[in-house]
């Protein structure tokens, strides 16, 4: 959630820290700060709000040094304020932290009783005081950090610096991501890879229970007890240009338009159109026991949960395995009935979603196999799963998810086909037909993107609304939920998704001339029934926005706006229908003047409960 950057080397640290923090803005934050060792002493600068505010502070009162740490904070304990912003200092120690220290109240009380002066409302500050207290007993910053960590309950990624040992950083991880960047005569710490790509492509992802000791010339990885770990670096191949806007006004619009390529990247090497087969060697650890799988449980949060709802339709259709979908935040608290006969599929763009990660632990503890759909290689969820299908969507900078979502849908399509084929429940002719449709999908998305001008006009009509209703049926109902979520996230308009057949069970009471109704209406077996629902909307003055591959005379007559998409197979239609909904939310938000890429109160990945 929050952003961490650390640097030790020979270059001016301040510019590197601020640059790295800007690459992490997509994670969401309410304040920022940096600390450096200057002339043998720690100096700190902090500011509330955007990084431009911190930069103004630095311009007025510069920091010059070659070792430093920086942080963008998202408030968990304590309101957004300069006092609560990181880094937090105690004596000669300064700390930045992502996560939540669950026993911080007891630790704080003990520290205060021992004479510590606590300056903030945060849980983080207790870490700096614990480390400082250990340093006063003797030893170095590494052993002091290890002793402090032993007293912490909860999740944390920390980076620690001490004025007594300039030119040295300590970082540690438990349930919250940390990546170490390896350079020549310099080394780096960050909470995510984009912060490092301007400086290095060689990285080490720390595992839970690991820490690293960094100087300009060395990096040593060990467990919390000091036992060395031999970790080989990974080479990151992302081009830093992919983290730039590329001429688009916002990252969100750029990422919407990247979806044809993202789908290609997700399917590359995984389909054989000439033989009509899916090729997913990643699933081999699970497929040996395919006949023993009695049910599938999909667990995710937010947008990924909507992908899971579509996944349920796909898996039940192709593999004929009963499938249920659960929220990661609810799953482990209901003592779920899962065991060796259950396949859990977890979905997370970042691979660090705290609730989903906890669900993985719950499932593994009960003997279930875990398959992850994830975008970030070597993320926590990916490392803990029995098998992973990476979406290969590339960095997604905007907080609101777009290409990550459609590649998750694509991954479910591949998984459903593979489960169906290997279980013998899927007709090979149908599999070949579905693969052919998948091959055509990127071009069809490109066609759907050409409706932008009509969508802009529709957005101008919708922008003044206070409430919007989204309707769909069957496999497309989750896309109505996703469309409503996108509108809420970035335009701040209240929106709800509903099955069209349920409209008369409550939502119809809301409909009048001030409530636009967005309906997903592909020409499928329930087209006529959904059209009948819309006539009731029309009779109450609702403004109908129809998204369809088939606009007959009746639909044209009752609709305020019609947005068309190409025709594709029933199971892939959710992907195509998603495109105009993303664009509609984007242009409504632009019309209303909101912060499209960094909407208020939201973060890219929720790495704490």
C-alpha cells in the first residue's frame, strides 16, 4: 500500500529517493517524507499531501547526502499529518514502515513507561524506539533491528538507518513486500520494482522472515536470527517506458488502450490454434489429481473478485466442476469447509493482497491445492501457491484496474478450457472453437475501442448524475458490478450493479429521469427478457445506455445511447463488454474533474487488513 525507497551509494540520494517515490504513487498515499545522513547526523523532511509538497520543502531546505530512505504513507494508525508522516525517528535511528503492528499499543505503553517520548499517533514510531533502545545496550544496527523485530506482532516491511553507522541500511519483511535492487557501488530498497528500474534491473525479492544488510558495496540476506540465505538475483525485463503515459492524458486511458496487447501477452505460448489446444504447463502440479477435484473455490478482493465471478461461469461450463466465489476478507473468518478435494484459485494483480494471502494460508493449512492468477512475478501469493498462471499484463500504474482485470478474465478462460480438456469433460471441437475465438479477441477489443466518440457523448450526459444503475444477466452480470465499481472509484458517483431480472425486487424504486441505467445486452438467450426489463425502465423515465452487439429497432427506440461492440463467443463477451464500461467511467471522471489515476481514499494494492 505505502511506498518504500532506500538508497546507499555515492550519488546524491535525495533525487533518487523522490524519483523512486514518484514511481510508487500509484499505490496511493496521503503524506511523504525522506531522511538522510548529513554530516554524521540524521535529517528529516516531511509533508502532507502529494510529492510536489515534499519537493517544495526540499527546494526550500535541501538535504544533501549519499544514504537515505523515503516513504509515501497511507494512514492506518493516526490521521494524515506531517507529525504522522514517515520517516519516524528515535535518537540516532530513523525508520520507514509498511504494514500494521498489531501489538503496538502494548509496546507503546512499555516504551513510555521506560521514559520514551512518543511524538506521533502511528504504530511505526514504536519500531524506531525499540531499535534505538537496543542500540543503547550496545551492538550494531543489524542486531538491534533483529531484537526489535522479535517483539513485533503483525505485518511489516521496514527500512532502518542509523547515524552511528552511515552508509548502511537494514530492511526486513513479514507479510508485506520488499525488493532489494543491486547496483555497481550502490544498492537500493523498494516496496515495488518500478521504483528501481531507472537504476537497476537486478533484484532480490525478500521472503517472509528475511532481512537484508546493505552497504554501497554489498548486500547480505539472512533470516531474522542472522542465518545467511543464499539468494540469486532475478533480472527484470520490464522497459521503464511502460511506466510512462506514452502521450495519453492519464495512465488509466493508456492502460485501457493497452488491452489488445495485454491479451496477446497473456495468451502467448499458451494456445495452439493449429491443434485446438490450450498449453498450460503451469498447471501440471495440479492436473495429476484432476479427477479428485470435487469443487473449486475462487477467492479474491475488489475487481479481482468480479473476475472470479466470471471465472465461476467459465469453469462450470467447460470443466463441469462446482465452483463458488468468496471474498478474501471474509473467507478465513467462517471456518471454510475445504480440504484435499478442493482446488482454490486466488486472484490478485499485485500478489500481495493481505486478505487473499491469508486465505491462501488457510487453504494450505487444510490441505487444499492453491492456483494463483497473478500479474507480479515472485510476489508473495505467487510464491506460496502450488501453481501460478501469470497474466503478463505489465505494470499497471493507475489505481483503478483495467488491463489487469481483462487479463484475469483471459486467464480464467484458459484455465477453464484446460481443466475441461484434462478432465475429459470438454468436447475437443468446442475447445478448438473457443481457442479460435480467443485468437480473434485482441482485434475485437481494438474494434470496441473505436466507440470512444460515442462514449464521450454518453459520458457528458451521465456526468451530472448522483446515482447510476448497471444491469446485466448471466455471465455478464459480474461485468455490471465491475462497471459500477469503476464509476464509483474514479468519478465518485454512487453506482450499483444488479442482475437485470432482479430489478423489480428493489432497484426499480430508484429509477426516474435523473437515474441513468447502463445495461449490458449481448444478443444471447436472455436478450428478449432483458429488453422487457428495459421497457419498465423507459416507462419510469430512466435514461437507458445500452451496450450491445445487436441493436434492434425496439432497443434503438427506448435507448438514450447505444454503444456497440463486436460479436464474440458467449464466454468471451464479458471481456469485450468491459471495454466501453472502462471508457465510460474514465470520461465521466474527466468530465467531473476528478483525479483519475489516484482517486481519493484508494490504494493500488491493499497489503494490510
